[in-house]
C-alpha cells in the first residue's frame, strides 16, 4: 500500500489571512492524490497566550476553511493541518483532515497544555478516520503536540487499526529537540506504524518535521528554519502487529471511548 506524503512546514503568524496565503503557496506545489501535512495551529495561528481568539478570528477561520476545501476538491488532494476552531461557543485545538467531495474529519485535542486550558475546551474522544485514495483505503489518526508524551493514546489508536499517525505540533526551544524527536521515534517503533510529524519552521525548532518508519528510522527530515514541502513515498506494508499482538491485555488493558 504505497502513498505519497507531501510534508510541509512554515512559520504561522496570528493573522489568518497571512497563514492562508502561505498554506496555498505550499499546496500549489503538491500533486494530485498527495497527502499534504501541515503544523498545529497553522491556520488560526497559535501562541502561548490564546487571548487573540475572538469572534472575528472565528469568522476568518470559517471562511478560510471553505477556501481550503475548494482547493482540495479542485486539485484532488488530501490536506491535514492544525487550527483552533470555535464550535458551539467553545474553542478547541483541532487537527483537521480534508478530502475531495467535502469529506472532513476533525480531531479535538484530548490532552491540553496548561496554558491552553484557560481558553480551550478539551476533546473527549480518541478518533481514527478513513482516508480513501483511489482504490486505497486506510485507517489513520491525528495527535497534537504534548500528546506525544501520552503513549497510551497512540497505542489505543494503533490497537483500533490506525495504520499511520499524523502528528502536528507548534513548539520551539531547541534544548528539547533531542528528547521530542526521541519520543517520535519511540511512538513509531513501539507501535510499528508510520509517523508523520509537522512542526512550524523556526531556527529554534523544538521538534523536527519528519517521516519515521515503523522500524524507527527517519526517512526524511525537513530543514528546521526554511519553509518547505517535500514529497515522500511510503509503503504501509512495512507496518506490523508483531508487538501489539503480544500485549498482555490480561495484565494491562487500555480501555477508551475511541470511535471510528
């Protein structure tokens, strides 16, 4: 099961229109059927203080989502990216998947950072989604930022059939780079699943934008401080259930309200 990932990263601002322009510029370089992956909060913008989120920002986000969906339909591509969204009066940190024919999936971050909890509502479901690409149909999942440090979420998703996890983050501080990258490698290798990570581009990038194989090998890493898009071919036949099948569920069993 081969597919092409168009891994991107750029440095978002707190201006939705500026971010949309940058997203469009990168999307224009992708090809039909590509799965384009972009960072956490890259449409809405993201900051340690989320006080900038208001009704005006929400309006521009909704308008931009419609524009992005039109591009996805026109170019016949798949788009995965992060944005804060307003839903029924509450803001969420979301990972969004868009596919042709207005197919859309939204993952709402389950485990919020402390600075997010003043402004955002946490999601309550770990969710997989189906990605249809021609004759290919796979089960995928999204995780966001600090959720890399909650391996039980990743294992639950893998046990429920996720064949690839798209990890979106927005983190700087290069002092943490080696630790965060080690987390990514561990999540891929322990679950024997492909992992695609997209962080913002920044000279002090705190986590690499990269594709990791089920063996824990880094297939491709983007340059930290340059807005980039790279097309990477992967084969999901490299996935394995060797370790998952040996889980002692009679001793440790992960129970979730996961839906797919």
